[in-house]
């Protein structure tokens, strides 16, 4: 098996160009050429173990690196090692003899940590399967997206980490196979991966949204569902105040009936112009579940992928603009939804994997969000809009909706969540507007959390306050998988110390 490639000291910048660090070394992991998934996992984990042991001995900090997608500095480490996983991108089917008797092997996949969402979608499709949810983009690694709590807007599901049923995690002291108390894989399979079984509900829940401080995830077992398709309705429409009431109450059927189809949507998203949320058109996107039909070819990406989120819109319209105002912003929104698919248009139907899309890096990006209990949306809406505009209002505001997500530190911690995104140009205006929103929500006594992978202005005290007993349980789980403080120190960084996660 090829040894990891040591690229040496260099300045490294993340995908969107929002952060950089001077590295002592950039390490690129090589994959195992073995055929069997368990052998591949064993070979790679042993390489990672040796790297971590060397880092511990040298007192070097290490950060696992997927696609480097997060605009936040969560994966940066000044003077340490970044360890790239992108070559660890193989996906394997599992046999009934690999899994515990009460699990359906036909719905499970063994996925290496460097596999991107796009690669996982493709492999799942080959097996007649599909992910249930994911973010808008397909360029992140699935492990990295899970580690930061990435979500979509599926009304009946949580975050991408909800797919995970088991993980292989490496620390300087060993290779662990982490599962909840209910076993997932047979002991013989786990032993063949070179791992020690660790069945612990809290350690497993901490690893789901690990933020890279629960060890080095090298592989996961994920559960998918039989492949399905979705119909896309994507349109501009004028909203009224009663629509916010509907959304806060979870009346998505009524919202859809008035604006799209008279059926329960699978996915619902609203992009608003904050300068005139009821006087200017909003951008709406609905997805409706359909049975899989192999005879239907994928439509052009423009019909099912464009305009999925505000980043697509901003990428098309932000060049040369420092900030938006109502009319200019409306032009940008029209550019983002240049292609519409309304109820009278020919149907645009595709698999879930074909609704995600690649993004080009967006320089000078500001990316922030808050997640509230959905029922608080109506009370928070006007003050939030007013606060955002008072700061200058950098861009559009996006509303997404989802169920509680798995993981002790999952930002979507309420039974029913509304995620409110603020995506736009990186400027003092954008940041000031976001901070005004946070301050106003605090003043109203509305509970909320923030996305780990985005700009969030969090510190240790606030993380502890926001997550309460779940934060305490997370830190206890860290000590159970890494009882040696020297092991935990390997995964540190200035950012993570500031967040109280190391």
C-alpha cells in the first residue's frame, strides 16, 4: 500500500477562500488497493494510526480534511498538519453475513471518509438506493458534511449524519469501531477491519456531529432507502403574512396547495428579499416524492438543481457588488431563478442525487445561519427582518425546514426546526447584519443554535449555554474514547479551543 504523501510546509486556503493557515505539513492519504472493504479499512486505519502517533510524539496538532468546504475556520490549524482524505473515496456493498441479524444489509453501504456526496449518490444508485437528505451541494465529503451538521430542507428528516449507523474512528491510542449499544456489524467483520468495538450511545452520538474532535473518522456504515425520484417546482411568487403563519404551524400542505401542488411536499424552501419580504417576489422551491422510474432520463441540471440554495443565486449575481438593496437584490434573485418550473410546465423529475449540484468556489463569501424551533418563526420573523436590515442587510434570507437531527451537538436540536440562512458577500455589512439578528433573538428570549461550518461568532461559554447537558455529555464522550489528554490535544486548534471543544 502506498505511504501517505507528505507535501511539506505551505500556506493552505479553504475551498471558498474564506480562511487560510500556515501548515507544518499537508499530508495526502493514499488508499488501499485491497478488494474487500474490511481489508481496505484496516490498511488505511493503520496508516492514520501511525500518523497520529507521530503527531502526538512531536506535539503536533492534526486536522482531518475532506473538501475544505466550510467557510468557518473549523478545519484550519496554524503550524499543524492537515490530513487529506479525498483519495479515501471507495464505497462498498455489505453482505448479510457482515451485519447483525436485525439489520437489512441491502440498505447499508460501507463508505470511506473521503467519498463526496456525489460519489455516495452514484454508488447508492448502483445498488438501487438513495440518500434521504443532504445539503444543496455534492462536493463535500459525506464525513465532513456530517461532522458539521449539514442539512437540507426535507420536512420529515434531519441532517446528513442521520444516515450513519457505525463509524471507524482512529485516535493515537487505537482504532475503534463505534456503534450505539444496539450492535450493527458482526464482531468478525469489525475484527477484520483491525478495529476495537466500542458500543456506547453517547460516544456514537458525539461522533455523528464530531466537529473533528472525536478522533479521525476513516469510514462509516450508512443506511439508505430504496431509490426514489422527486418532482421539482421552482418559481417566483409574492408571499403574504399568512404564509409565515402557515410555515410556523407546519402547514406545509396548505402552503403548497396555495402556491404549488395540492399534496404534501417532501422538501420546502423559501428565499426572501429582506428589504421587502411581502412586496417583492420570493423564490420558492418544492420537491415532491415520486416512485422511481428507470425509463425517465435525468433532466438538465437547470431544471432540478439551479437555485437550490442562496449560494447558487449569489454566485450568479454578486460579482462587483459589495452589498444589495431591494431592487438590485430582486434582479439577483431573478438571475438565480432564471429557469422556473411551475405546476403547468412539463414535469421535471429526477432522482435525489440529480437534485444536488457542484458549486464553484465563491470568493469573499459570508455564510451564516440560525436554527430556531419552527413554532418561534412567526414571533421572530418581523424582529429578525428588522434587525437584519438595520445592519445594512447584505443579501437574501433563506428559510429551510427539517426535523430534529441526530448527534449531541447537532444544531437542529428541536423537534421541528426552521433554519434561517444569511448567505452573501463577505463584508462588514453582512457580518454586522448577522450579529444584529443574533442580538435581537437573544433579547426576545428565543432559543437558537448556529451552524458549525459557517460564520457563527460562537465561543466556549455560548456553546455550553446553547447545548447544555448535551455539551456536557459530548465532553464526557470525548474522555471515554480518548482518556489520555495527549490524544485529545492532537486534534486541537485555536478555533476549537475558543469553542470549548478541546
